[in-house]
C-alpha cells in the first residue's frame, strides 16, 4: 500500500510512488494505527525537512508507532509547503536558514502563514527557490525561468516576463530567507535548466 505521505508545494499529502530526496514530519504522529489519515494534517507547529538517512541509524518503519514520516521532491518543495531544515540531521543548513532567529517564534510565525491565503506577487521580484502557482500548476523560480513542478521532478520551463503575476506558495517568512541568499537543495532534474 502506498501511504498518503508525499507532499506537494501546497502542503497537501498524496499517495504516489515517487519518493523524493528529503523526508520530514509535522511535529509528531498524526496517522492512525491502520496507516491512514483522519482529518488532522499536523501534530504541532514544528514542521521540518530531514535527510532520508542520518548517521548509522537503521531504516525506520514508515508510519509505525513514532511520527508521521513525509517525503518531498526536494527542499524547494519542502519550503513551499512550510517546512524548515531540521536541527538534528541538517544542523548547518538549519543554522544558515534561521540566521539567529528565535526558533519557537519562527515556528509560530510560519504556522500562521501556512494557514493564510496565498497572495498575488510579481514573479520577477521573487528569489530563486520560491514557488508559485501559475496557470493552475506549481512552478519554482530558477534563474530567469519558472520550472513546472511534479512529483517526478521539474520540467517545462517558462521564461519570466516583466508583467507575470502568480500566487505565492512559499510562505513569506521563508521567501524572505531565500531573498537573503539561502540556497535550497534542488532535485537533480532542475540542473538541466541552469542559466
């Protein structure tokens, strides 16, 4: 059975075969004993993105008795869905990401932004790695292009025009961190579109 644990840029959970390059959680366990979901989609406001494997830890039983494991195409997707780097398995990236911001206050702010409606933005003003909804699909800013997102990777690049508007999917607090120079991890399929 494919679990409903693949995360899209809107933060929705799907049952698809593509696993992605990062895993994470939403603050604990919210799946049921039969490995299905109820109405809850998080356990707390501490949503993180983690390595698939860390140190010599043995593989986990996904959706066992511990937290609800989720999977992301890449960090760009995880950030759009409102997850931040984990301080245990991705410590250097988490410190660079937060840049001294108080963690608990940041998690509270981010949780409020996750629940807010998406705002319209000028795509030309977005930093690399920010994700938008354009023409009904998720796209990530990559140089002077928008790359169309899918669970399998990126494709169908569109050149950004001066008047292009879209709905911002990446929460504003994370978009601001990207604008300050944080470099998220991209899925390998994005490399073919490097400028």
